């Protein structure tokens, strides 16, 4: 597979852009989670359901649009004011407490009252004349008409109603054109709008929750940014990993031109792991397929680095940001205590990048050309229940459902020179390693 044109025309995104996108997504996700747990969001969600409820909306519409003249309070107030302004009713109440009325009503109960029908007696008595004049007065006629009448009863009822504190409050409420602003519901609505403008909640509402599903489900199980200076302070060991302690871990192979150098060619520079392959004459152990371990003269040195003692995992997503130089082999792979299974997440053979899965008598993978290994790329293996998927900068290059490993595997980096190669110096550089599991 040639990726030259895909890289040239932007089908494969630049590494820096992918890292920035992933960093932005992670930052947004972390902020999303913080807002998700906040009391403000909980309050906002509660208020949202309240202020968007049909009853709430309908009540607001009623309070804003109902005319004061259409209310029972207005009708009662208007009727009371009309009766209160009546001249006859005023006269009735003015007379009701007067001494004249009291005296006349007492007089009316007496036997003397019948004398008002006798003109001679009236003419002879100043008192009878006064009582007769009062009885014929307009004020008394008004009193007689209104006393115990329906109008006075209605007036008294309305007076009691409109003077009651509850009525006064309701009347003031409906008489106020801005009555909605005086309600507890308005306060809730304003709080809802205030929270809706909150930068964190506005950010939360704009997010597509589905875009965080992968991050929400995944767990980071291994993350290495190479913030150590020496191997003994790290999670890595040099050499190969074998189940049997009798087997020599630090060795090369008889068909290679470099000696693995007990971690001496491993360093961290500016937060990046470096495995250096250097021209150096040394005598070191090598594994020969028929002779076993032998001593061999090597012209180069390099190293193998693995996490067998500190980290192994079955299934998940394995990624590393890598670049390399030199006409030799550099690899990022997954291994076990045996030779197989073996998965190459990245393998530069001096000409091409190889990615694939090795099993007994089978190599299942892909060769990638058109890629400059001296530039940083993110090489990824996604190991699922059903298949293995390789990608470069999130661009899928190969997948297979065959020969899936059944055991946990460790991480490993190595550089080596095959006997068929002329030999060269070079560097395998790793910026970071990340492993997740869903």
C-alpha cells in the first residue's frame, strides 16, 4: 500500500493536527465531565423541565396577556367604588349613626308615635312636630329605602371583600401590567436564562455527547511520556522476556549484526525515548538456532526494551508516536514469553513499514510505502474480540480476523540489523505510548 498521495493530498492528517484534535477532544471531555457533575447543571436541568412545561408556558401567557378589566377583582372593585360614590348610600350611612335617627327610632317604638296622626296634638307639641319633620325628610326616606335592602347587603359584602388582605394583594397583582415579573415563576425563569448563558453550561449544551462515547467507555491502562532519566526508574526492562529464568534475556540473534547492549543504548532526550544503533565492536551473546547461545563479534550495538514485568494486556488499543532513521530495522511490537504470537504495530525494514500479525507458519499483514519514517507518525493497533485493525494517523491500513492471540501481550521496542543488510547507524525515537481498554 502506497500512502504517498494520500499524505500529499491530506487524506492522512498530519500528526500534529491529530494530536491537537485528540488533546482538544480530551480537554473538552474533561470539561464536559466536570460540568456534568456540577450543581449548576443539575439546577439548570430541573429548571429546564419546569419552564418548558406546557402548564408553565400557558400560565406565563395568561399572566402576561390577561386584561385587568377581565378579572373578578376588577369587577368587584369597580362595583364597590360605584356604590361607595353613591350620594344616597353616603346619606344612608351618615344618617345611620346620627342622634336624630336614634331618637326617632326610639320614639317610633313608643305609644306617642301614634300621635303623629293627630294634627291637633302635633300642632300643640314641639317634639311631635320635630319627629314629624324628620319622618318626612329626604334623609329618612333614603334610610327607609336602603335599610336591610339588597343594595346595602351587597355593599357590605363588597366592602368586606375588597378590604380583605388577600383580595388587596390579588387586586394589586392583577392591576400591575408587569405582574409576571412579580411571580416566583419569573424568578425561576430568570435563573434558568442566567444558567443558560453560563459559559460552562453553554459549552455543555453545544457538545455532541456521542462524540465522547469512546472516551467515556475507554480506560487508559498504560500511558508513557518518558519523564525518567534512567531505566531503573521506569516501567521498562532491556532484553527479551522469557518465562524460564534459565534463558538469557539480553542477547541478539546469530543472523543479526548488532549486539543488544543491556540498555546502554537507551536514553531519554527532551521527553522522548531513544534507542540508538551505533557502530561499535563488541563481543556479546547471540542465539543460534542449532547451537544455542554463542559468543559473537558484533560491529554494532543497539537494544530491546519491553514491559513484560510491569504491563501486559489482552485486547484494547495500542498506540505510539514514532519516528526513526538509518538503513536498519526499527520496531514497535507486542510479544509474549514465547516466540509466537508476535504482532508488529510498526516495523521499518529500511525500505518500507510493515504492520501485521505473525502466527505459526503464517504472516498476516501489509507493507506500507510512500511514508517518510523520519517524520513522526502515530501507529496504532486496535485489538477487538473479533479482529486486529492497524492504522497510521487514524487512517486504517489493514485488518484481519485470523490468528487472534489468546493471551496477554507486553509492549516492546527494538532496533536491529539483519545479516543481509550492509549495516548502518540510526535512532528509533518514541514520543509517547498509550494503551486503552474499553
